[in-house]
C-alpha cells in the first residue's frame, strides 16, 4: 500500500500512515552534497583507489532548539580500501531545502587532526543546539588511529574543539578503534556519549582473518559534560574474551528515566550464520556502571550480492540500528536477517521491547517481500509514536540483467507499536548500484540517516548517479 503525504487518522490496530508526513513518491529528493572540497589533496594515497566526488555513509540530526536546522555528515572521496579523504558536514537552516558544506577537522585533507583518512561519520544535537560530530581517523600507511570529536554551536556552519578521545599511534599498532557513534543527552545540555569497539588485532593487521586469529574487540565508552570541551577517559563497558568482539555500538537514551541503552552486534564463535548476536547493555547512572550483555536475537545475515552475477554489495549487514519512542520509552531495533526465507538472502528484521529491555518480541519482517535482498535499514519513532524504517532493495532488478543493478530506497511505517508495517513510500530510485564506489563491494554506506521533525520523517541517504564515474554518488534528503 502506498500512502500520500497528508495526515491520515490512525485506525485502531492498523499500521496506516497515521500522524506521518513524508514527501509523495513523485517528489524528487533534494541534492545535499556537491563537488569535493578535497580535490587537490594528495594525502592518504598509500594504497587503493580514490573515488573523487563520491560521498557515502551519511547521518543526520535535526536541532531540537531550531527544528529547521538540519546537520548531516558523510564520508567524502571514499577510498577502495578503507576510509575517505575526509568527512564533510552539511547544514541547512530552511528545513532541508538548501545546504552549505563545511569540512570536518578529522583528517589532513581537512586541515584537522592530521590523519591520512577519516571514516564512520556521526552527528547528534543536544537540547541547547550544541552539535557533536565524531570520526574514526587513521593512517593507512601504519595503522595508527584515533576516535576524534568536534562541536558546533552555530548550526553546523563551523566546528570547534577538535578532540582526540582515544589514540593508538604506535607504528603498526595492534589496536584499531572502529565504528564509533555519538549520542547527545536529549534532556541535559552539554552532555553527550561516545561508544565504539577497539579491536586488538593479531600481527597489527586490521585485515587479518578474524575467524582464525586471536582477536578481541570490547566496547568502549566516553562522555562529555561540558559541551565537548573535554571527554572522560575511555573505559570498557562490554568486555570480550579472545575471538569475540562488538561492533556497531549505538546509545539511545530514555528521556523520562535517564537510562542509557547501548546496542551492538556481539560476534562470537562458532563463525557461522549465528555468529552475530544482537545484544545490549544498559546504565541507570549516566554511564558510571553498566549491566552485563543481554542477547535479543541472532542476526542471521548472509550478506548481500547481486542476485544475477554474485558480485558483492557492501551493506550494513552486521550493524544493528536502534531507536526509542521519546514519549513511552519503547525500544526498537532493526537489522539484516535471512531467517524469513530459509537463509537465502538478507531482509529487514525488527524486535521491540515495551518494558525497558526486560523482554523482546519475536523478530518480524519489516520490508515488503520481493524475493530479493533488502538491506541497510534505519529506524526512528516520531512524536506521535509512529515507527518508520528505511531500507534499500533490488525488487526492480530483472532476471538476466547482468549489466546494471537497479536499487530503490523505501520507507515503511508501523502505527501499532511495531506489530506490523505498511504504508510503504518509494523514497528514491531506481539507481544503478554498480556505479557506487567499490569498497569490499559496491558501497553507499554501512548505515544511512533518518531523523524526525515533529510528526515528519526525514530520510537522509546516498544514491548512485547511474553511469557517472566522475561523480559516482551523492547525498540526498527528502524533507517535509
């Protein structure tokens, strides 16, 4: 079922488009990104191919102090073998209609922390309008790396207080900090939380075969209480033994109780389809202490490939995405899972908790079944309690088409607390995924952005510019 952009009254027990504002399927998405500000930079070219003008992996936050102020972040000029020349922030002060770009101070090309490359952009905005951006910054030449942070107090136009939360700068370091995120406390100004995994790697090789190596990857936590001027010393909040790791750590905050929930993928042997476990820990004292990990479900991902050629598509297959209802505290988490089709291909699964994580619902399929992979979901809950999930799929790929990979982006909603989904909206596409940068597969990001503006949902995502190898991808927004 497709719904239009008008408000439709909620029918009891249904998942219609109640209290939901989205742009109609015929409205084109707004272009956010532009030409690369790093075109003249030659730093970071030790190995790999650089895709000039290619933007990937966007994230979006909307300013609670000024809801017409959007701040988005993304990787700029992606490398084939990890990271990008730098990260860029886009800011809008008219609800997403027009945008300006500013380089984030996380790489040498941006004149920031001095590392060759940057990756995994994330942004969150506190109740006072302070924006927190975060990065993994690293040198491909010797594996030295850091988690960096910066803040903006003018809606994303400029960024100050570049900080190194943690650094492993020894030559050929055996430690690699990865997949960080930042969450501003939604109630208390000046407070924000950073989480990430810190891989301890064999032979200082971040590309080692972790299925056989003696690696480990605990989750680390740091917070600021002074608006990003300083960050607390990192501490382990999920400890892992040898050959276990976390990845995709993300915190959501219960605005009423102050409870912090950190969701992540807990990877542990045996390394088969059940190796990835969707798990979480919680803190009731603002991060001072944390519970032991609770496993919600298996993440039965089999990865994503072109159904006609078998070529790899890099997706958010091992990254769970959480959300919390700001009014009720109901928790939601989505991920890629093949359980609904006998392990043949990934689709979008969701589980929810109405009791603060004590119990979780049986996973349900969120996407429209099409006999093809669906991948890289995002989830948010609006002020009316409606849940939205965005995702890509290959439903418009014709059997026998081996030259292009038509890909579409969708938004689907639930008006009954995640019991069922419908009201699907076609957000963008089809575009040719084969035009996207090749980075362990055709790549538009391990995650995409989705935010709420009152009752409205605002998708913030990358699509490929089909066939345009000089400008392979761009960031787009669909705003109300």
